[in-house]
């Protein structure tokens, strides 16, 4: 596996999921979604979402993408090492 390609793939996935979340927050649908998912897991949450902030949303997507890249690249390296042995 190519660590760079695997990292990019997972990075895009992580960033994309978090971009969708940021859009849900921006559109005002995130609280209802979060409450619905919590109820599915038998959890009641007294937490409320903060108002949308573009800078925070961009930071969320970038950090999630970087973490996804690192996790994907590390997975590829570890998988290749394990497969060799």
C-alpha cells in the first residue's frame, strides 16, 4: 500500500464527513440530528451546539483531514510491515 495515497484517501474521508457536519451546523439541522442519534443510542444529552463560526468550521475540516491523513499513512506502513513478516 502506498502510505501517501492511503493517507489522502482517509484524509479526504475524514475531512468530508466533518465538512458535512459543519454544513449541518450552518443550516441549523445539527442539533436535531445529534439529538436523534443520541436517542438511538439510549443517551439523553443536555448539551447544545454553539453558533456556527466559519473559522472554526474551516479549522475542524483541516484538522480532521490531517488526522485522517496521518491515520491512513500509519495504517499503510503498519500493514506493509505486518504483511512482510
